[in-house]
C-alpha cells in the first residue's frame, strides 16, 4: 500500500495519544490546556511536513514533476530548453492525388496544425494534397 498523508484530525489524535503515553498525568481533552494547544500546533506542523514530503516525492519523477523540476531533470541528461524563435523555411512535398486550385488565405495551417504559413493577400496556387516537409532557408 502506498504511503498516505494523514488528515489534520488524524495527526492531532496521534499527537494527543503520544502526550498521554509519554507524559503520564497530562490531559489533552481539556479545552484551554497548554498540552492541548501544544498538541494542536505539533499536529499542524506534522500535517504540513507530510504535505511537503508528498509534494517533493512527486518531483522525483519526470512524469509527475512540475515545470521547474522537469527542467532540472532534463539538465541532468544534457537536455536544455532552446529559446523560442519564429519558423522560417521552404515547404516541399510530393503529390498524392489530383491537384486542386484554391485561393490561399493570408495564414493557413496543415490539418495537424503544426505549420503556419504566411502568404500575401490574393495568393492563388495549385494546392495539392501532399506529404509536407519544411526545409530551412539557406543563409
């Protein structure tokens, strides 16, 4: 069974039980008692500590880690984030079926939505269903 985080009331009950067990004669059932207040504070600290341990245990694995920890996991393997940049290049492809003449809007995207192409207004071309490949521009 996986480790479970105790609720605040469970932690409080455990701390009160520990006071009774290790300090005979103390009564944690009294409302305005120093021992009762101390037990509640210790239970709150224990609960917060367990929540923190659960958060950190999630960061140990790349699948459950948050962004900042995921970047650190990747850095251990020499994988670093590249800065964002606009895509530029030439698109070429091979025809799969009959060509279709269409007026291309100023911005189009492939069906998968991965490539966006900016074209001048009133740009008419023969659009052929193709397998697209983007080549970088020669510098």
